[in-house]
């Protein structure tokens, strides 16, 4: 059984169909990529899965359990966490305290939460910066902090929304290595990304949305040579 099953999900905003009858499965342990032009419905689909939006139709099941009636924090407690396009740390408190807040969803003990936060910061290479205010971190480190805060909730499925956006090539390589490390720790990843190097390197499979509809699904090599995907998103001059 897939870890996540999405069937016939549609979301409208007035007359705009943002997500149109989308089906997808995510297998436990894989990295599934989600790409498409701006406005194609990627973040809206994430918002439906994580409870921020209620779709007009369809079903979303995590380990066979219906998520549609649950609120975002309840979905998080089931083991589904996410990051956002724009990082929003609590800027005035330390990196450690930011991650501790995430860890407190699994324990009522502040001491236990801090120990878990320190463990995760060390895992992601941020232990030397744990006592810095979040606003003093670089954008790359703030993105890692966002990852750390999500991981502190102990997810089984982690949805990542453009985690490599705004990073230079070296930082992108570091994020790719970091996500591989997270996958190897046992977390399944669902990744929205515009940085083709990142998504083509990371993903086991890729789904492509266009105008809210799924137009392709397959291995990165298949997506890179799909004529419909090239026309809609990658561009005529794209080469894998």
C-alpha cells in the first residue's frame, strides 16, 4: 500500500480550477518530485494534502486513513509535515528554540524537546549555530532550519516546497546531499522544485502539473524527454 494516496482531487477558487482531478501515489521511502509552471497548482495541491485547503472533490489517504476531515495540526500529528516556499522562522529566537517548538508537538517535556532539537540540528549540520538568532542565519541555513523544525515533528512523509529556491550552485548541492540524508533516515519526501538540477538528481519519480492537471508521470529521464512536458514547462532548448 502506498504511504499516500490522492484520488480525483480538485480545488477551485471561484471560476479558477487550481487543481483538476489529480491522482497520485507515493511509495514509502521514495522521493517523489512535483514540477510545473508557476500557477500550475503545485502548492495548492500541497495545501490540500496538509489540510490548509479543503478540496471540492476527491480523497486523500495517508496509510489508508482519510485526511480530509483533519486540521493541519492533526495531519502533522499523523506524521505528515511540510515546509513553505518562503522561510518563516521565529526570527528573534535562537535556532535551537525554533526547532524545540517543532519538537514540542511530540512531548510535553521542554527538556526532551530541546534534546531532540539539538539532535536534529546536529544531524543537519547546524549545531554550531544553534544559539544564534534565526534572523542572523544565511538564507541557506534558514532553509535548513525550516527542515529541522519540520523534522522535529517526527514526520513519516515530508512535503518540501521549493527548498532549493534562491540558493547558489554550491548551496544547491548541499541541499541535495541533505535531502538524501533525510531520505536515508527513513523519511519519505514529496518535493516541489523549479531548480531542475535538484529535482532531476533527487527524484525517483516526477509528476508534472499544467493548468492544474497531471500531464505526465515517470522517471526523471522519461520526463526530460517527454514532448508535452518540454512544450509546457522545460522549454524547447532543454537537454537532460
